[in-house]
């Protein structure tokens, strides 16, 4: 049972002391080389936890592993979340992507992150180099999903499997692709921002669960081997059952989100295994380098060996603008700057990441429709609720 329930908060709402303690803890994790281990673990079992219905539960467990090591460094640190829905239509204005937090785009030439808490971080996985980001459109990420679209999915989706597929292939993927560089790879957890992004995805799942008490007890769907996923299914790497993750304030997890109701107490049989692998030893096995990261800035002419080219949607110059100019349907001469919906995700990238191309296309139509509604309301002078 939990002796203390902690509250995960939007990182932009943390007090100065909370923020600085979190930053110190992640710097220490990086110094110890643990970020490499998280990147390696995620990369090596990516096919088992993406594109199937282990996705939500396994990532909740993965985030708790990360948070527990933060708390080994500083027991008072709690993992925050990054609400990318606040600045969905203009992520470049998001304070999280500035030097005061996690920095933004990588520098021209080598894509190394050179500002923010992760400035000039080295990484040893998958090969030695620098932490990179390479925005999807050069200097722009493009739009993300408005939370209004996410909540439309919540309201219209009943099954766990369907909800997982819609979120993974929509709101989740567009952020990875938008930031690019290491963030669009399966070793993305070398970037601390991965965990804040996935904390928002976890929060989205928790909010969907809160709409029906049965969702705190049961899951459905299939795993990568097309075996049914139930509350008793073991999670890859951890071996613990999926059911152990279903209540965020349950044993071993012990957290809630700042603007969600606490989940109800759900009696379950004792999990087969409970949080037995929250150790740094599991991050320094034979597939990762246990050496601390090097913080030296690469020379300007040095290209990190692991830099990945972000797939581009060629020929679509309009997608490089965060805003487009539209005409109101009610006035031939009235003009207003419409919000741009996120552009379709690159099919090559979707295939590499075990995503569902058909679901991604359906989610693209959904978010296009929601953004069109928001724009229509704005033209009519309505204060559209987009977040």
C-alpha cells in the first residue's frame, strides 16, 4: 500500500524549488549514465510495447521506473508532465521548448541540443554522440493536437484497445515526429523530455479511465504476438502483470495528476511481481554503456555518428507555416489567420515505429475536423475551447 500519494503537475506550474530539484536530479541521472540505459531498454523491446495493447500499461510502468530513480537521488522529486496541448498551434511559443526548460531545436549543422537543462549533453547509446533534436520543418515542429481533439477521442471510444490505437497513432506520434532527432527514434528516452511527453499520454489514459470505473479493472486487445492482453498479462521486461498499473494511486505507483480525481480503490489480487526492477542495475546491462555521459560540446565540424535524418513531407511548403490565412465563409472580404492542423505523419516513419497507417489516417481526419471547428468558431467571434 502507499504511505504517501504524490501529485504529478504541469512542469510550467512547478515552484522554483520544485523545478530546480527536478533539474538537479535529471542532471545527476545523466551524469551516472542512466539515460543511456532507458534509451537502450526502450529501443530493444520497442516492437513489444508499440503498435499493440501493452502500450499504455508498459509506458506507465516505464515512467514509474524513471521516477523511482529520480527519487533515489532526491526523495522529494516527482515526475512532472509537459502539456503540449497548451501551445498546440504554436509549439515554438511553449516555454518548455526554451532555454529556461528543455531547449528547443538542435543547432544547425549537427542538431545538438545546446540550451536548457540538457544543453550539450552527450549520450553513449546507440553510439557516442550528442543529444539531438531536428524539428520536422527545419525551424518549426508543425502543430500538435489540441486537447479538444484528444477529448473527442475520449468521449467516442469505449474499448481500451481502440483508445490505445487512436492515441498512439495520433496525439502521441505527432510530438515525437515534430521534435525529430533522437526524439523520433526508439531510443528517444535518452531525452528527459520523452518522460514528460509520456507523462501527458499517461494522464490522458488516466482521464479516459476516470470516465468509467470498469476501466480501472480491465483491459482488452492483443500483444505483439497477437495473444490477448488482460489484467493478468505480464509486461515485457518487467514481468509484472498489466493489472498492477491500472490504478495510479495503487501499490508501487502512488501518484495522482493535479487536475484529475483520484482513482477509486480497486481491490485486486496481489500482482505476480510488484516493482522489483526499479534499480539502476537494470540500466547498465550488456546492451548499454555504464559509463557516465560526456558533457563536452562537439566540435562544429563533428557530425554525431547516431544522428538520424528526420523524414520530410516534401513539396508541402505550406506545412512549414504554423498559421495559414483563410477566408471566413460568411464574408467574402473578411480574412483571419486560421490555426493549422498538424500535417499527416510520414508513412515511412510510421512503418518504422510499428504504427498503424490506417488508424493514423483516421486520426488525421479527426484532428483536421476538430481544428476546422475551432477555426469556424473563431471566425464567428466565439471563444473556441481548444485545450
